[in-house]
C-alpha cells in the first residue's frame, strides 16, 4: 500500500457520500484502509464519525479507532456508540489499544464500557489500566502465546493453536514453567522442525531480554532497538510473565518522545502539543520569550557601552550581527548533538568531559574556517587587514564559546536536575549574542582604534 496523503478530493468524496444513503457510503468506505479513515476522521464532525463507525464492519471499525490520534479523542467516539456496537469494537481491539483509549475517559464511563463487555476481556483491560501509561505495563498487551517448558512437540503445537485463535499475529512464543515464570523463548520454526519426541526444554533459548512492568517506556524503546527485537516480554516482580510489548507500540513511543524533546528545545511545553489552542500556546511560550527579551537587552547594552567605537567604525555593526548569528547557529548544533547524547544514555564524567572537549575543537576549527572567510571579505570590501584580523579573532572566539556552552550547559542543567532540552537554548543564545557583540567591539576598540 502506498503512503497516504489526505487531499481535498478524498474529503469531498466522503462528505458527498455522507449526504447519500448508507449503501453508497459503504461502497465509498470500502476503498479506504482503516488508517486512512482515521486520518479523514480528523476533518469530520462527531456525528459523521459515529455514522461511519456504525456502518463499518466491526474489525475495520476497531482498527480505525485504534489508529486515531489521542488528541482526536477516540474514547469519546466509543462512549457515544450504541452499547452493543461499542462492546463488539472493544472486544475486537487488542488489550493494549483498548486500555489506551478507555484510559482517556472519566471513571464512570470506563466502568460503563467494561461492564458491558466479555468478563475475561474486562479483567485483562482492568489489569492494564492499573499501570502508569508511560511504563512497560502501560504499553504491554496481555495477549500472548506461551508453552510449558515440559511439553512435547504435539502438546506445544496444540497450545499454540488454541491460544492464537484470538490473536491477529504473534512473533515470539514464550516458554514458562508450571508457576508461569518466564524461562525463555522458542521460535515456531524450531518447534515445527523438531522431532515428535523432543521436549520444549531441549530447543528453547534461555535468558531472554525482558522488562519489568514499572520500567519507563523510553528505556523499553532503547532495549527493543538495541537488541533488534520484534517483541519483548514483560514480567512482574516474581518473574511471572504478564504481557508483551510489540515493536509497533514502541514506534509510537519513539515518535512521542522525540516530539516532546523537539518541542522542549524550542521552548514550547509539551502540554501545548501540536494542535493546542492559542491560550495554551501563549501560556507556554510567553515566559521564555520574556526571558529572551531580557537577555537581548543585555546584548544591546554591550553595543551601547561601545557606542563611540560603533560611530567611528560604522562597518563593524554589519559584521557583528553576522558573528552573533553564526555563534547562535553553531551553539544550536552543539546543543542538539549533546541533548541527543544525554537522552540516549546518562553520560559518565569522562564522556561528558570528552563531549565538551570535542565541541571545543569543532568550534575552534569551524570558527577559524569562517573567520578566514570574513577576513577575506574585510580585505576585499574595506581594504583593512586589521579589521580583518579583528573579525577573524571574534568569529573564532564566538564559535569556540558556542561549542563550549552548547555542550556544557545541557550537561550542567542535567546535573542540577533541570530538563536540559527546555532551558538550554535560551541560556546559550545569551552567551553567543553577548560574545558576538562583545568580542568584535572590544577587539576593534583595543586593536583598531588605538592603532589608527
């Protein structure tokens, strides 16, 4: 299936079909994949969504609701459906998806949905609702396939067939003992290839990678990508197997975590998310902008202080903005790399020291390279080698400062317990702006004006 972009014509087709009768609508809907309908839902009013969900076959309807973005409130859509249709959809959903959607609702609405559905499903979903949504327990699905370590080939295959009836797909078969304690994993291929009298204990792989239910989701994502797993088992404190997390759930987590970090780096709080209203946006961004304004005044006061230099050497003003701007860019590069390193692993003192050292060297080399360009421009335009030297030194100096602050400030903030993604960029721009003005002006005052 090719990737899908909603364009006006698709939306128009659905809207036109909505004006007709159910038969027409059903024919048009058949052409779309569940994830495409979920995207179309973002543009449709509530009553149209309900009508479409009611027309769709249960398996597609449940896929659509599972594919909907959290911010478009799939839970609300569920709660407003006819109880019978709603129960069919919830029973069709994977437990982890059902839990995510139901957890967005009020307590009494959750109870209403759970009371109507199959007892066994309700028990599993209730168990998952008790975990914090950002932990392994909140991500996992309790539907999984496990075989007893003492079974033979036939017994194992019978179990797999019995347990897989309800499941859409499974990647891994878990091996447990009589107490349901996780012992290892076994692949379906190895069971099929084995001789009839072989026991699972002869062919399984012991010591699997597993996670505890209370592990943070970011850590789970690291493990899955580190070991290239398609799924990872979740155990409780007694090593009892309670669920599995599949790679598709982890992709969502990675997307969520990187969005969170991206928003923080730009000084936007995660409450705002991508579709927040303007009040939220103002509330989360204004404080940072005000702090930014104060730091801009600091930079401006430097120019004021060197007022006579600027009036005697007006061309320096044009070059200053270039040096400050370049510093800002270089600092943002160093910051992005460092924040990424911190978020991937907690750096030891030695690694932190090396990170700062590396950025210092990078700043020195990049600064000198850019400094030479500015030196050349000053020679060509202003025919003033001394001005060129001032600019060369200022550019080199500011990029070194950019590298040092870009790498060390997030590390320092992490030490004192402030989220490095949030506050770093504001502090760093202050440094590079002030240095970007101070260096050329101070050097020009002391080298050029005294010399001229």
